[in-house]
């Protein structure tokens, strides 16, 4: 989804976390709220001894890798709708960053002995279907989709990452880093609404649709993959119980509401 990226720089996020949260509407990951226990306290070598856990991580990395590849393609297409050369260049830079994230996930799959294409294939239909159903009709809808839709998916993966082994968790959180699209989208969308307030109503409806489609797509992806769904509901690693699932979706919804407010739209 995303894009030298912040994961390639020295870690200085701790001092900027509050500022970043306010700008992006992203809730602090569960990873930051509690000490790691169980699988989350292990590294990949230890955790992957469980074949079901290994299968779940391969699924997760495959889904993320194809998501990053699809994001690269979409941003490159959206650049064609950009109204100025500067905007086109900005989206092209973000697309390049997304592809870099894809490469990291692809290389990690290869490193652990998995064929990247095979790992990605189960998720192609669902992700392509989501993007087909939510194809933007103009430049502004494309910006809102990248900001709102991608961020919902990122929040979901961050929640999952808190329960992964340390090596996988670090990689997942790194490729979910913001590429700069958040502040760029907020600036452009708010300027458009200031210029024509009627735009706000249309984009608010669009963002609500994206929220519903993104959550449905995430649920379909998990439901279709036994190892991944078993991990999430507690059968493997430190999964969610039903109460925690509710809390997770409350956190995702709260972050979405903050992003909408940052855009100047009603949630």
C-alpha cells in the first residue's frame, strides 16, 4: 500500500507518533500498547515450527504483497487523472514506493522458501474485485480511495501484526508505513471542498461506500483462507476472541472517523 521509505531510515517514529496520528487518523497499533507474549514474543525461526502458523503467515504476506502490487498499478493509473504535472509526479513517486514495498514482501516470501506468485494468487480475485467495484470516476475520488480505503486495510493488518512473530511483525509494520499520500490527499481534497462545498457531499458518500466495501473485502479474504481465519480467532498464535474482534473493529471505525474529519467530510 505504500513507499529511501520510513522503514529504511533510523527509527524516530516514537517522538512523532502523536503528530502522525493526528495527521493520518491512524490509531496506535496494538503492538504499541502491550508487552508481547506467546508467538508475538518469538522470532520467525521458533514460531514457524508450527505448520499452521507458517501457513497463516504465508497467506498474510501473499495478501499484502498483491495488495502492494495492485496499489502500485492503481496509483500509476490515477496519475493519469492528475490535473497538474506536479500532482502527476507526486503520485508517480508514491507508486514507486508501493512497488518497493511489494519487492520487500516478495523477497521475504522467497527467503522463507515460498514461491511469491503462488502465495499471492489466492487473493487476486478478491482484491481485483474490490478495485473494480470501487473504481474512482475522477481525481478526487481516487485520492479519497487511496487515503480512506487503503488506510482501513492498513489498520486491519496492523491489528493482525500485533499477534505475529517479531520478524514478520517488523516487516508488516514497515510496509504499512504512510507514503505521504495522507497529507497529500488531505491537502488536495480540502482545497477542492473549499473551492466548491458541494464536492464534500459527494465525496462523503463515496468514502462511506469505501468503508463498507473495504471491511467486506477483508472479511472475505480471511474467511476464504482457513489458516488465516484460524489464527485470527485464536486457534493459532494469540488470536482474537470475540470481544477483542469487536474492540478491533471499533478502533478501525474510530480511525476512519478521524480521517474523514481530516478531509473535512462527515463520517
